């Protein structure tokens, strides 16, 4: 009985196959589901070896506060540098605004970082050691130093402005501003090292590009923030134009370089997020600036576009790391290439 | 001073997961949940904050060693118990900003749970994707190499529970020698693709949890040439500080003009 049943099933299967072949020959395509062979699915060799295509690496655990902190910290840091330069040049109003942007950014940064840790008290563990080899440790100390310095500079500046200061207070303000500018530039740049020195392929392989992305975003956004506070002057316009041009160059570089490891930057939702960020901060902001002429409104829109683009870019780069961590082949490919290079030398 | 090590042998593993259970029992590691992955008998797919031993199940269309296949579809089923590699140069340890991750006197890599602050930087710095953040507790967890048991002269729980001695625990140099002998023996018996996984030529500088595997390491999600991320620190900082310098120059230029 079993044999008869099997034969009957085979005949049905064979005739079904014939019908499918005929349909395929006649119409050039098969619309029906076809047949399911007994014993299927058969094990097949994977196109490229990995453990069932599972990720080798862990995705970043950082919450949304971290990319926002990257942005805010970057803007605050560059603003402190702008404050120092404008102080040297004697632009008092600009200096005051830049100092306040730096101080506001510093006030926002620590809570954002601490929120990611879950329990606020845990942040103190960052300050029990200083490890020059850990970008995270360097960053925690830099943020602490920057916040203190920029806070002191703002207090000194306001007291002097109110007419209560003396020469000694002015000296303290200068020292605080210099320290804030130095730590501020480290604050704006260390976040790119934080990504570059990891095992995540798309971050690690772009360790020379991420600094340019982050610093351009911070520089352009700091100038844009000043413009939104009313400083629509040639200097902020020039910084804005330079930043937008660099954004365009970076976007072209990402598109033109045909590297497997860069696929998260070009493909899928994250790829489009990168492109939207670049389009806003690059060509959109640039064109608005060029045509702003006598229209302050266009300058404001350009500034807003740049800030939005730079902010989106931070989120997109973190998200790209998440995508990259899921692809075992991105990791294996780099390592095979490195091994060949070592073997050749 | 002894250097503790594991040698985990895929050719001896029977996929019983006693190591996973013993590890959870001894270390009070939380459950992973009842997940059906569809990947053979694997329930977790990877190591993680609550999976410190992970038994892999590999279904491959190849013959096993000297096996004579009487079928057109050759097939072999391999098992391997994965674990934290306790690297010679550990990416997690270098990245940790609090000093929570330390090198113990046994040369193992240990996360001090009361010092870890959950920054998550070790998670992205591990070239093997081992350490992860437990989102209920908010801090990082991984294999402790049963530091507490070792201090009392006991074997790690997984090695103790392993019924086939697939998980060997011992001194690093002894196990390296044992691994070499084991591979020679396997090759003589016809397992031509047997090899020891221990990336000594890379910046990781060898692992303290070695493996005897059949076939390429990639099939076990073991990176063929893992690197400690810290090797890129100099180039990353150089570019970052140069970029910062250029940014400052643009500011100066803008306000001087």
C-alpha cells in the first residue's frame, strides 16, 4: 500500500512538473507555487561562510541621548573656541553669545551622558581613573574640564560686564576661556575617535573620515547657532559656506568610494538618513546662503538646515554602526584583506 | 604563576549544553527566554550578557573526516561551545573608562560588577562580540572564567560539567601543546580540516580560550584575524586633532578677514 501511495504521489508530482514546464515554455514565467520536494529544505552551503549569517559583533547599546550629546558637545566645544578668537579680536557681543552657547551645551551634555548610564551616580565611576588609552575616559574628563572652564568663563564675563570686576577677574576669564577653547576642541573631536577605535567595521574603517564629519558639523552648527542669535555677519557666512562645501565633499566621497564596508552608509534606511543629512547641511544650506544676499530670513533657513543636517548625520552614523555590526562578512572581509597584506610583506 | 586557559574541542562536543546550564547555575546568570531560532538546536545564536557559554550547532553539506558517505548529499553536524576568549590583549579591557575590567592574577579578563557603570564602550570594542550590557541591570556582563571557583582551586563550572572533556581547563602552555597534539591525531585519523583556533599573529596576541575546530573559523563566527581596536588609536587621534586644528584655522580666518 505504501509503495502504491508513493508511486501515485510521484506520478502526480511528475505530471505537475510537466504542466509547469509547459506553462514556463509557453508564457515565459511560472505563476503557481510549484511543488515541495519531500525531505526539503535541503541543507545548502552558504554563499560566504559564517555561523548562520548571525552577527559576530554586538551592536552599540547607546540610547538616543548619545548621538544628541555628540552633537551638543561638538557645538559647545567649537563655540568656546569661537569665543576665544572673538575675544582676541575684540568682538564683545559675539564673544558673550558664543560663551553662552558653550555653557548651555555643557549644561545639556552631562545629563544626556548620564541618562544613557541609567543611574546618575554611576557617572562618578568615570572619574575614579584616567585612561589615556580609552577615548571614553578621555571624553569624560574632557567634558568635566570643559564644563568647569566654560562655566567659570561665563560667570567672569557676566560679572565684568556688570562692572564689578577687576584686573584679576579679567585674568581668570582669559585663563578660563583658553582652557575652555582647548578642552572644547578636544570635546568636539574625541567623539570621532570614540567611534573610530572600536571593532565596528564601518566606524573603524572610516576612522579618518568621521573626524571630518563631526568637526564640520560642529563648526557649521556653532556658526549657524550664532546666526540664529542675530549675528548674521560675513564671518559666520564664511564659516557656513566652508562647512557646507566640506559636507558636499564628504558626501561625494562616501558615494564614490565603492567599499563593501561602507554599505550601511549608502543602503537602506540608514543610507537615506546619511543622504538626507548631507543634502540639508551640504547643497541646501550652501544654495540658501549664496542666494541669501539681503534676506536675513534665507540666512536663518540655511542655518536651520545645516543644524538639522549635522544632527541627522550624528544619528545616522550611530545607526550605521548598528547595521554594520550585524554583517559578519564586513568584518571577515577586512580581516582576510589585512591577513593577505601581512602575508605579502 | 599559572595562566588559566580553556581548550574547547568541536570534535568531542556532543551538544548537550551541560556547560551552559552549569554556568548559569553557578554564576546565577539570568535565563535567556524560550526562543526558537530555527538554527538547528541553537536557542541563543550568540554569546551575550546572559549567555556566557554558547553551544553552536553547525549543519554543513560536507563529510565528517574519514566518513564514507553513501549518499549524494553529504552532511555533518558539528557542535562547539563558544566562550569569552580572554584575549592576550583585550579590546574590552583597553576601552573600559572606569577600570572595571581588569586582568586578574590568573591572566583572565574580569568585569568587576560593582565598578562597571554601563557606558557600553566595551561592547563595541570586543572584536569577538562577547561582552554585552544587561539592560535590566544596566551594566556589562561576560564570562568570569569562574574567578571565584579558580581562587578556591576548583575548575570552572562549564569544564567541570562537560561530560566528554570537550572543554578542557588547564595551564595555557600545556593546553597549547595539547591542542597541537590533538590536531595531529585528528589529521592522522582523516580529519584533514582540523585546526586550532588561536590568533597569535594578530594584535589580540592569542586567546586564553582556544578551540579545536573542523573547517574554517568563519563558519563558527570566529574572526579569522581579530584586531584589538586600540591599534587604530594613533591614526584616529591624529586625524581628529588635525581636523580640529583646521576647524580653528577656519574660525581664525573668518574673524580676521
